[in-house]
């Protein structure tokens, strides 16, 4: 055979043999698909399932809830609060304060225009100097008159001076003595006039009556200020308002039907509306001995045990008047809905949700209050319990929560 033809025969594809091997390859592919389908079905039926449950958060009552005798509401007030004004009417020259500034007692808050008072003081001082000069002059004349009287008296004793000359010397000395006393009174009057003008000059300076915080600024330089209202004019009646933050307290209106539950020095728990999670210890300091006929209430003053910068005047506050006994009450028990309780093996249990999975927890039931149950042991406040879910829940099952 020709070598080239033999080579071509060896390279030719045997189609008959290929057709004989095709059934085995097809069976292999079908078998592979069957195995993969079985594995997928097994995973599908055994995959981890996510159960949908409805949960609630366990409520932990506050420790003081069972000690509360009466709840009321009121406002934070300052016992020492003043709108500072001047003693005289004048024009504001300088102001040294701003809102929120802390001032000390006696600190200068503002100055009024004192030019007129300064001129009046200078006039009074000049009149005082004039009165003193006249007093010194009269004193010198009186000294001269007394010496003259002494000489005339000696001469009269020796029969050298006449009685008329003696009488004239005596009259002159007495006149100058009387003038001296009047001028001493004039000097005293001038000194008091100077003191008055100095006081008026000092009144041009407005000072803080006590230590506190400036809560409002009512005047500006150039405005007129007066201690009395000037009707519809543009005259101000105050420079600023100062509040002594150490004198903050609570004023509460208590219905006269429940005032018998409030006693002096009774412990109180205050909660500011601005900080609902902050419980502030306080105590009753006074029950005002009169009732409001219109509102049928009695005013009660409550003092904070410790002042805090977060407490501000006119804040709304709720107070709880508590029992005065010193015995420490037992910690309050958490409550959950009755639907969360399950019966297992003769006891009670609940499902707790933690990190997206349920956990079985045995509990001890306390008292029942309507649809709520107190739990004496087993759970604590803040945990989430299942109140509605599938009956086949088990430990570790993944769940999806619905509040």
C-alpha cells in the first residue's frame, strides 16, 4: 500500500466506533444531574428555617413605683429672683453684663449718665469750703473779741474803762460766739449736702444685689431707665433679671382632696420633662397653709437634694410623693403578657430572643394583674420574650421579630 494512503487511513475518524460509545456518555451526564438534584432537594428540606415571632420587651418597674403615694406636676421656680433697676431716673451710659453671665454680689452691672450729679457735687463741695472759711473767719474775730473783752474788763475793774465800753465788748463777744455756732451748723449742713450728692453719684452705678445668673437683659446704652413705670413712654424699668440658681425649688399644686398624703420633709422623686430618664431626689420643705378657692388646690414647695446645672427656672417637672418609711423595699418584679407563658414538663417557661435565635427559659410566676403577669425569677427587665409564634419552636431556632 502506498505509504501516503496508509497515513491518511490512520488519520480518518471511525464514526461507527464513536456512535457505539455515545450511550455511555449520556448515561454519565444523566447520573450526574440526578445526584446534584438529590443533594439540592436534601439541602432544601433540611435548610435552617426562620420562624416569624411577635415579641415584647420585658418592662422593669422603677424601684420607687410601689412607694409612690401621690403624683403631681409643677414648675421649677427660683426663690431669689430680681429685676434689677436703678434708684433714680437716668440715661444708661454703660452696661457690663450679658445673658448667661454669672455675677457676684456687689458687682457693677451698669452705669447711668452722672454728669449733672457730678456738677451738683462740685457745687456742694464748694459751698462746704465757703462755709468752713467763714467759720474760720468768725473764729478769729471771736478770739479777738474775747481778748478785747478781757482787757476792757481789767480796765473797768481799775475804773479806767467805762461801763459802756465793757457792755460793748461783751456784746461783741457774744455776737461773734452766736455767729460761730450758726456757721458751725452751716458747715454741718454743707457736709450733709455733699454726702447727699455723693450718694446720688453712687446711685448712678447699678450693682448686683446677690450672686446669681443673668437670665435677661432689658436695657441698652442710651435708653432711659426709671424705678417706676412711665406708662406708654420708652423708659425702661429694669436693667436685667438675676436668678440665684442655688435657690431653685419646685412649686406644685396638689388637689386639696389629696393634701393629706403630703407631709413636711417627705421624700419626693422629681422627673424633668426635658430629662425623662433622670430621677432627681427631693423633699417637701413647706405646705403653704392656704388653699386656692378657684382651683381647689394647695401649693407645696419641694426642694432639690442637690442642685444641678441642667435644672433651669420655669422647667416643667413631675413629682412623686413617696412613703417616708426608711425600710428598703424589695426590688420590683418585671411584668410580661400572659400569652408569653408556656407549660412544659409541669412548669412554666418562656422563649427569649437573643442574637436572632430563641432560647428556652424557665420562670417563676408571681402575681397576675389583668393581662399582665409578674415574674418572680427567670428573666429581667429589657429582655425580649416571644408572645406569639409557631408551636414547634426549639432552642436555637432562628427567628424574625415583629414588635
